C-alpha cells in the first residue's frame, strides 16, 4: 500500500481514503472467486457511456465470457451518431467452441440489459497484452477505429492488432 503522495498528504487522503471512509480505494476493479483467487479486471474509472448509461468494460467482458464460447474479451466504446457510443466486444473463442457472435450478444444483453447489447462482436485469435497479461483496450479501440494506437512497447504480441484491423474491415 502507498504511504503517501510526495509533498501532498491531503491528495493522498482524498484519493485513497475519503471516497469510502476507512477503506483504501486503489482504483482497480477486482473480484474474488469461490476458491479465494483474486482477479483484477481493470480500472474502476474506465467506463463506457452507452445511450446515456454508464458501464465498465469489465462488466461487458464478464458477460461475454459467461456465454461459454469466449475465453477472453476486450470491450471498447465506439462512437455512434445516435447513441453517442456503442460497445464492440473483441473475443477469443474458448477452445473447441464455435465463434457464435449472436450467443455472445445475447449473453451480454441477458445479463446487463438490452441497452448494453454489443453493436458488434468480433472474434480474433489473440488480444494485445502486456507481458503481465493485461489486455490493452486502448490499442484495441485505436485499431478498431483506424487510429494510431500510440506506444506499443509494452505489448507482448503487437501483431494481434493487425488481425483486429483486418477483422474490423471484413
């Protein structure tokens, strides 16, 4: 745990201790499974605004994985002229499972509500990850939108972005 912010003790208290009194708020979204294993899902301040409703990408990804056909997922927000933003979910299929976009969309819609049904589900063989296995959503989103993904030096598999680009154009 951090001991403080250099030269700004009030910022430390405000950032980590005052949101929920007596509880350290670190900013990561995590869950603990029935065996006691911790899973870090990403930043709690990372949200999508879909038709005026806020949702975390981890919620969409978890629902997609819950479909039973997805092993890994990356949900990103894509601009939409009417809704403001829609979700696209990039998925790696569970070994032996069919790449069923409709099943994934239905699983997300059933779990989170129709407003959060992804506008597009795209299956790829791999998602871009850091050496510590964190999926880099900003790079996925940039490639999906045809923009420069920026610094990719932390990626273990930058070639995965080429497949994402091809899949979006298909």
